[in-house]
C-alpha cells in the first residue's frame, strides 16, 4: 500500500507542473516517512520519488522542500539519511 502510493506520486509529480505546490505539504512527509520505512521496497521507491521531486520541482519549490529535508537529515534514524 505505502509503496504503491509512493509510485503514484513518482509518476504524478512531473506532470503536475505548477499544481505540485498545492500537494507539496502532503507529499514531502509521505516521501520522508517512506525513507525511514523498515521495508526495503518502500525505501527504494521513496528514494526514487525524492529524486524525481527534486529533479522536476526542486529549483522552483526549493523554499518548500528544503526545511523538511533539512529537518529529516538530522534525524537519529539511520534509514532516513539522504
């Protein structure tokens, strides 16, 4: 279930264009929690999704993306290191 939700986000993110800003607040926590997941498959898809989000929207929405990424990069969990 978690893996399929992240896959959908991977495919939708590039196509949303400017509309991605409205979903960024919900999408980033989903991706970041996926990076911490115990399941390797979920982590792999979350990593791919984060790459797609940053590649397709990172320049335009860096102000929305950087704070949560910075916060999670300091997390104690070894799984969430980017």
